[in-house]
């Protein structure tokens, strides 16, 4: 989640980047980078080794939160590398791109990201208290579409100082169900973007925010593909990595305003959003499980079942973050009346309540902090919990 501080010159630079060709963008960022684990996995000697790599969230996190990806700011060539990485993973395990005809391929949903020049001059500083958590919709950016059903998006784009930040895209990969309810879709999502690089050149790696959620989502791909292969997937699952979350939930808002064929809002029967799931101890998480009408989502009961099915269940599933419901991508689906479950690492008080971790939106949000607190085990435990949950949701 983001305090997005974009100066006008940066916006102009991004607009120029969006118009440049791929080869010039690549050379602008240099050639030195880590080899993506997907490339390593493709040379594995066995399907078992590939599955072990691809189902390990720490393997994905170590790449997504590396300096080589320079903070995954959307739009940028670095975000595109992250998007290519998760797209290749989905292809490797037989997931399909549900959006044929998109300029960036069937696994993409492309949109123009805009911002206000007047807003770009402000320094959006977030602290680690509840009032500073995340961003509200269109807080620092918006999508540009003159025909948008969103009156707010149209009004922002029509402002005299509205500028094009660049072109970016959500990543979509569909795991088709095999049962009678395969036309119904469960959405599993996490935002892939983060803050990029500071004016001083320091990288916001965003290991926890939200490399952690994106890595868990990636690790679920092969496990749920196996469930499908064994006939344990009645409904379909859409894996959804959003762009522009740090600008104000822009990618998720664009998705619900621009449904794609076969995944309309009437076909979506549940949404699970993961954001910042790596920190603190590995015995607790926090959730939001209420619907926009105040009732409890059916996903809450399934989560209890999923947790009880673990060999080592989470000790605490705290419900201490409802005040943040509007400041995460699930809010875009809340507004459409969908059942949404938001999964989060928790706050500073192990029993519930408190503040965010002190590295939130700092250049110190690195993989080492996750490892030092729980050895990376929390990501694996969240993966196992959500693997159980998504199978229950798909087959209920």
C-alpha cells in the first residue's frame, strides 16, 4: 500500500516511457538482474522438482522483492518483469489467459493510469497507525477511460491538470473448473505493484507489501492446478494480480468497471484478497470478513474449516482491522456486493489491535525482515490455509 509521491517530471518521464519501444525501455534499466526462478525451474530434472520450486512462496518472494525489480512501480519496465514472471508461472501450470485480444496478451487487462499534476507535488507520508494504512480509491491516481461507468474516474480524467502516468496492466490467469459449476468463479487476488525507487535511488523492495501476498498467490497456482487434475475443482478460480493498487486501488476498480467475457460480476461468487501476509509470528493472522451490507461473508465459515484442517492451525484469527476495509483492493468488490475475505498479517499486538510493522512503506521492507521474524514459515502457512480455503470455496 502506498504514499505514492510522484513529481510532475516523473509523470512526464513515465509518459515518455509508455510511448517508447520495449527494447529501449529494457536498455534504460540496464541488463544486470537476478535470474527469475521460473527460468531456473524450467530446467529442473523432474516435475517434482518443478512443483517444489513453484509451490514455495519464498522462491517467488526472493525474486519479486529483489533489487533487480526496482520496487515494481506501475507503470515501469520493472513492474512488467514481475507481471511476466507470474504470467509464465500460470502458463507453465496450464492456466489460461481469459482476455484474448488485449494488447498485452490474453493474460493481461491493460489500462491507462492517470494522475493529477497538482497532487503529484505533494509528499504523501504514511505512518504506521490505522489512519495511514493503505490508500482509498483513486487517492493518488485513476484510470483513464472517457466511457467509464465510474463518474469519479471520468471526472478526474477531465481535470485540467490530469496527466497520463503511463500504460500498465492487471495480470489474469484462469484455472477452469471441471464440475457442473465451472462457470462460477472464485477470485484469488493480490496487488503486484509497489513504490519503485526513491528520489535518492533507494529501492522500495516491498517484500511484505505486497511481495508476500503476490508470492503466496503464485505458490497456490501449482497446488490448485493439481486439485483440478484430480477432479477437486468444481468452480473455476481466477488468479488476479492487480496493478495500480498503490495509486488508489486503480487496477481492481478498473476490473470491476470493465468485466471481461466469462468473468462478469454475476459469475463471481467469492473473492479472497491477500495483502501484507509475511510479518510477525506465524501463529496469527487478521481478517476482514464482513460484506458491504454488514453481514458476514460465507468465506469466514470456510476459513474456520480450512484452519482446522491444518496440521498446525493458526492460534489466532483476529478480526481487528475492519476500519481498513476501504483501503485494500477487496473494497472494489465490496462495492459490487461480492463476498470478500481480506487476509492480512496482523497488527503489533499479537492478541489484536495496534499498529502496522515499522517497515511499512519504507526502503527497509526487505525479505530479511520476514526471515528474521518467522523464518519465512508464515508465507507457507498462509499458502496452506488458503489452499484449503479455495478448494472448499470451489467445491461447496
